[in-house]
């Protein structure tokens, strides 16, 4: 079993692990030479299934194993993210799977270069009769530092992960491109703080008070609201985009689109968001939503699929150097009942 890769996008890798770490401490990482997959399946809360193209993170990669050259690892995200942060200013970074004291570890080796001008206090003038400058002959130039950090991991047998699959959801009633996630996070955090401002109740009541209601229609409208006994706050976005469905990705092609729930929802509601009809609604925990929104630091467009009163699925598309979407993070968020 062998895995070795050079990292070309440390910043993206660091932001990704930070975002995932907010939702769960451990990730199932599936490595192959075609793609890298990160999966978070907490006991409660949002599931994440991320599929990244190799060049989204790595420059070169080598994966060898007896299981069709696929390696499955359980990785502690806090340790990985901490190690990656130290590589943000590195001139190069490599990661490989190895063993230390018979324990499998991911070894992250970073190379940093610093200027080493030890004798800069001496005058710059060259009055000693030598042709070369003092700095270039005596102590000038750069100093290279190599640091290796080790993250203990657990190698997972193929049978251990064979039963893990993305949640099955019905066709969405509404699909819409969300506004910038950091903007949504800012507003939802404000709503949650207001709802908790005078709360001194137990955890069950706190959870109920931080429950956000998020709704969207097929006319480019998105609405976020929170209610309590003492207040009701909402914010509405209009002029958002509802992407067209691709007949090649819908069962039944054109006929399938004609019968699709979102097509029927287009007949309801209005573009100004004032109609009570045509909304697909989900209810989610505001604090969990805030953690999900942290993926906004990665950029990219986000399509939200609403299964009315059942689930919200977010597809976060990360563009590559050509501007094409080759990596996608999928978030599955179950809805609370009314």
C-alpha cells in the first residue's frame, strides 16, 4: 500500500479541512489516482460527501494498493488542518502514507525558504579591494528549512466502507442558486443570536429557538426566517437563478422534466416572493446551518435543492483552473417537522 502526493493548492486544502472539521472530527478519505473523496457522517447533523478532482489539491499523486489502487483512511480533521496551516507559506509540500512505531500516519513534509543575510550590519560599500560583494561570498542567499508533521490515521478495509452510500432523496421540489454563502451565514448568525438573546432555558428549548425556516420557489426567491414566542424575523432574496434541468440527467428525458416536481412548482408563486404559494420549506438548526455555511470560504457556486419538509441538499461546485466545475461537495441536511 502506497500513497504519495505533492500539494499544489495548500490554501484550498486548508480551507476545505477547516470547513469539514466544523461538522465532524473524523473524515473517511478515499484516495485514488482519479479523485479524492472526503465523507463526514456524524451521528446527528449534516452529512458531507465531497468529490474533488486531483488537481483541485494535488499536483502529482501516486496511489497503489491491492484493492484496485484505492486506499480508504479515517483521518482526524483537526490534526490535518493544523498541519496544513503550517504549510501555507511553504515553497513546497508533500504528503505520504507511512508508518511510525507500526502505526499508520500521514506525513506532511513542507519546505520553507527564508532570506539569510547574517552580515547585513556591515557597510554595503566595497572598499576592501575585492571584486565580489561581501554578502554574495559570505553568508548571503536563502536558507531552506524542512519540517515533517505526522497525523495518525486508521486504514479502513474495503469491506468496512462498502455499505456507506449517499442518502437517497426524492426529486427536489425547488432548485435554486444561492447568494454568497458568507452573506447567508452572517444573516443566519444574527437571527440565531437574536433568538438566543434572552434564552435561559435548557438545551431542548435552545434547539427549538435556533431552528431556522428556509424556503425557496421556482421564481428566484429565497426566504430565511426564525420565530419564537417574542419575535418573528425574516429576510427575502429575489432575482436569484433557478437552473434549468438537463434532460440527460433526468429519468425520462424531456417527458421526465415535464412531470418533474419543480416544473409543477413553476406554476405556483411569484417572482416578488409575496405569494404564499409555490414555496418548498425546510426547518434546520441554525447553529448547524452556520457550520455548513463556512464552506463559503472556498468560493464556487452553490445549488440548493429543496425537498419540501424533508431535506435540503446543497451542491457546492469548485471551479478548476479552466473555470469548469470538476469538484463538488454535497451536503445533506434533514428537515425538522413543523
